C-alpha cells in the first residue's frame, strides 16, 4: 500500500503586489491613493512549486535570499493562503518555529516571555510552568527584569529560541533559520535540542542558508531559487548543485 504524504504541495504559486514607487510618508501614500497615482507590479515569490513530504522525513529547503523559502513555510503553516495551487496538511499538527516574532523592546524579558509565548499559542499556565526552564536554557538568570532593548542581539536570539522550543514536540515541525543562534557553545546546545525534536518522530521542514546544516540533519533537500524548484533529492547532491550555481 502506497504511503500517503503528510504534506502535499501541488503547483503552488504565491503572488504579491509591489508598489512601483515607494512613498516617503503615510501622507504621501494617501495622496497618491486619492489621486490614483499608485501603480503596482505583480511579483511571484513562488511559482508552481510541487513536492510531497512523508511521515518522519526531515526535508531541508535551501536557496539564496529572496528565493521564497520562508514564504513557503508560512504557506504550509497556514499563515498565508497560496495565490494558485493547493497545500494539503493538517495545520493543527504544525508548529512553525521562527525567532523573535512578537518581541516588544520596551517590555522586560519576563514580560516578553509571556507575550511571545501567547503569540505562538502557549497558555499562561503553560508559561508559568515552563518559565524557569526557559530562563535557564537561555542563560539569562538575573536579566529578566531588564527591558529587552538593553539586551544584546545574542541575548534576544537565545530568549526567542528558548521560548519557541519549550513546547512538547509537535507532529510537524517547521524550522526557519533557527540553527544559527548565539555563540558557538549556545549553537551546540540549541542544535542538540533541535536534534532531540527531530529524532522524536516528528516530520520536519528546515530552512537554512547553511549546506552543512542541511547535509547533517536532512533526509532529502529541496533547492528553491527565485521562487522555482531547481532540484529535489539527496542532500549532498542538492547542496553541491546549489554551491556550484555561480560557476
């Protein structure tokens, strides 16, 4: 019996409207709207993307900046609707892990744990239970009553990672550039946590600029360039083709 894919992406395109001329202020933008002078061009972030993901696979998605990788993840997670094509996935089983979403720099570290946790779906009771673990993992004991605007970028990244990975491992885990957090020692610790999540039986999509991350962690790789799938296959082969693109 043929295995049914857990994620099916069929001829998916994502089209955005981009203003041809940027307004320098809200007032200028409104004047241009009233005068009918705003002109837009259509931009395809993704164009006819198709592939399937099966239970327990770890799929790496690689490509240059602006190639549509993060857009694809948002589509799978249900944060966006495709302009064309369809995606079949049980979105109740999906967790999108991306860092720094919803941080307010004027709030303290403690307040941001509750704010950020609420944005990604944690209850207050769950955050109460996990709060000390989050602070300990982020190595921010003694800093949590400080405003986040006083944190270094590394401290913010560590806190974001600790919040995002506090949840029990979901059936479908989507990781958007989360394996490059903090200094070398914290990266090793964060990669160990991600490895535990990956090997717990989840189906995983990983976006990364790093070929090493894709080769080390993934069972298959998808190379997307300028919104178009260039190659799907064994990670070493796909990453080699990606590296040789400019030659």
